[in-house]
C-alpha cells in the first residue's frame, strides 16, 4: 500500500504473528542442537530449527496468499466480529434507527442483496460516470473529476489528501500524489510480472464492457489505457523512494503548481474540489505530475475520460453488480495466486467491517480487551524506553549533542495502547437505508465516503488532530508515526501469542517486547531519524554524526543484500533498510533487558523466531520482494540473530556454523 498519499505521514509497520506461545527450549547435547526430525541444527538455520516442522505441516488456505500467525490471529478477530455482526443483524429491530448497530445491520443486508445490486447497477455512482464520459473538453473533464474528488475523495490522474505538513506537524498540508496505476510501478516494469500485465489488460476490457463500450472498440481502448499507465509508471517512484521524506516532500507555491500544470487551470480544479484553502501544497512526485500535464490536452480527451471512468468503477467494484464484483475478484485472484475466491458470506461480512472499522473496533474492545493488560503493556513500554535511553547514551559513534536530541525524542514520544480515547461518531451522520426502505448497497457506501470526504475538506482551517488513529483496534499490527512522534499498539496485537501475562518476561519480550522496541527504533531509522521530537522534518544531527549514521546504514544494506528470498532473488537491502534497522535495534534493546542469563536469552530468541513463521505462494513472495519494506520472515530471524553477540554466547555458535558471521561483519546501527 505504498503509492497512496496516506502512507506519507504514517509509516504503518506490519508484523506476522504467532498463534501459540511456547517457552520450551531444546535440551543441550554437547553444544549441538537439532529439531525433532534431527534435520536442522540451530547453529545452521535457527528459523528452520524453530519453525521448519510447523511450516511443512501448514496448508495455505485456498482463498489466501499464504499462512502466517498474523493472518491466523487476524482471521480470529474477523470471525469474532462476524459473530457479533450476525447478532446485530438478527436483533436489528431492537436498536434505534439512528444507532450504529441498526446502520451496520442495514449496510450488511444491502451488501448481501445481490438481486437488488444487479437491478440498480451503478446506482448513485452513475451520474459521476456519466459526467466524466459526457465531457466535451478538458475543462469539463476536470470539473467532472473535481466533483468526484470533492464528493467522494477519489482521484485517478493524481490523488489529493490532507495530511500533516512534514515540516510543521501541527498544520495540515494538501499532498498531491501519484496517478492510480492499479498494478503499481513494478507491475509494469518487472519481466516476471508478464502474466499480471496480461490479466490486467483483460480486466480493463471487462470493466469497459460494463460501461457500455462497443465490442469492436473495447480491446483497442483497453490497450490505450494500459499504455497511458505504462508511460506514467516510468516516472513513478520506486518502492524504496516512496517512503523517503527527502524525496516525497516537495512544497509548492500556487505559482509553482501552475508551472507544473501549464495545460490546465489547476487552482480552479482545487477550488472545485473544495481543497483550495491550504497554506502549503506538497507534490509527492513532481516529475510524474509533469507527465500527467502533458496528457491533459484536447487530443487525449477520449482516452482520459475512459481511463478515469475505468478507475472509478474499479474503485467501487466490490460494491456493485455481481458481474463487476466477479471481474475484480477474478483479476485479484490472478494477482495473488489464490486457488479460490472468498465465499460470498465472507466477502459481505469483511466488506461491512472494512467500511466502518472504528464502529467494529469499539465492539471488539468491549468484548476482548483487558484494562489490566493495557496497564501492564504500558509499564513494559516505559521499561523499554528507559533501556533505549541507556542504549543511546552508550553509542560510541554519536556525539553528546546528538545524544541529547535523540533522548529528547524518546522523552517526547507519545504512546497509544488499545483504542482511541474518543470514539468516532461519524456513522451517526451518515444516511444509511435498509433494504425495506429501498436501500442500495452502493448508495450506502457512497454516503459513508461523502462524510469522510467532507471531513477531509474541514481539515483546511483546523490544527492537526493528533488523537486520531491510523489503525482500528481490531487490527493485528502496530506502527510508528514520525509526524506525531508516536507509537501505536491496537488492542488485537496485545494478546496471545504476542503477549500473555502468565508467561515469563523473556517470552513476552520476544513477542510484544520486540514489537514495541521495533516501533521505537523506527524513530531513529533511515527515514524516522530525519524528524525531530515534535514530529517535524528537521535535521537535529551534527554533520559528523550523520555521516557516521549513513556509513552504518550502508553496512546494513550490504549485509542484507547477501540473503536470498527465493531461488535467484535476493533481499533488496535498500528497500528494507528502515525495517532492518528497527529489527536489529529492537533485538539489541530487549536482549539488554534480559541480560546475560542463557536460559532467558534462549526463551527470548525462541519466541522471536516463532512470531515470524510463515508460508507464501510464489505470487505473494514476488509481490513482497518488489514492494514490501520488510525482509522475509526467515531473514528477519536469521540475519538479526547472526548479528547479536549474545546469541553466540547463548548457543555457543562457532566459526563454521552457517549462522556464524565474523564479528567485523556483524551489523547494528544502535549497538
């Protein structure tokens, strides 16, 4: 999820989770350890030693791209909420009509009413499509696009979104993002994605047919749309560039904005979009916007109209007719390499939960979250922050002045655990109609998104709301937001197998402790280190210290470049640098807390290895290799532990063992 403006200011860090914890440690036999089958020595492959037998037995669900504990725990949360949804639907008439519960039930019931969805077709989306396709010139086309942006918050040639200004985190700026490429830059440029490209061309054709395109023209038009996106992809940012604030922060005056969009009245477009009153406008990628400008000519009108209509329908494909929904799911199935599509019931339930995530988050918290555990997690966070203070103080490559600023950043870090202090009341403002009120799913969806788009427009004259959460409480994940200098841990991650109050500190440090320390380290990775304690993009380093930091980063890149993902393909050390720094720093920090006790260290390392057990199909592996800023699970375990001196002492790793890395070649920025 990298090309969208929303990821600029909030780096969302994904984790794979385990389902069951285990404190057991293999018995020592003359310093030689092997798994139950006796096939793998931990000195040679710690990840396979811990996880190999389990991974062999695990089957990838037919409608998923892989198996890991993240998916397993997430599926449990989804199932719990699905049961709650069924209860709400069954007892809908017991709720007031303006209540969240009644509206949730109505959303779900209109989602599963496929007969009515087929009958109404595009529903209230139709006027937006018609206005696009009936545009007689570029000016009318832009006005049609502006109405879509204003009402629905959707773009095609470029995205507009209000986010915290990276250099003034208390003020919103308007970010102008890249074009919607659907399959990403890598999808257009990598040789091994040829099958995806052919599937995408077919998908464009099928969606154009639903828009009434004539049979004799549809293939030619789909090829033109594909060629447009292919040209735009050449100027799009690479995956490793899209998270770099030095690359994506390009403030523009209104005059500079006009100089990029010389073929249109861009200020008029912003006015028509209701987004014209920002003090700062930030271009994520000025080069691709200049290419977009070259296409904004009358000779390209027919192509642009059909491209934008295709993108609009594709954006809403899951809410429209069965034919369109199936077209999209068939395409996604090819991209993902899944054997089956999700069942209709799973699709309806999942889509309902995704439309109003915070409402379901509130339900989840009420049923599953313990205030006692929240307090314990907060105490653990305090302990890890204190350990990090000591770690910063002990760095021999960082000067006293820079250490002072780094520790200030730790002191000012905001911690959010479990759920928001205030729940959103947004759904109460949305008009939702039940099936018996002639409610239509797509119309209910559009009403939800109109309310969200209005909230975006209202940000213009308000300070940044730093109480907002970038994830819902039922999300099994965590993140560091550099623009707020905050670490956030949704409720669903604060449970087995990451955390269990009955388990030892060492085991919990190997689970949730690693997650916490990982997110803290993001404040000091190659991108997070560019922000100060207030969340502003501001250099707080001495010149010499930053040079030392960059040299250490280069060592990390080179170290990870050696690790193979799948046959013939290696880790992209540059793309994964920030996550690798966070993994290394986190393990060093929690190892310090555990101390030098071998038994405790082994429990820590065992639990850490377990949380990264995973199994993916080839398509998912290729996708992650190209765009995922995280190293694969096996690398996250073996590469990290091979750079930890305490790991060598805990298991007597020696030269000649495959896990052995010479001391001079071990890496860690914060050690």
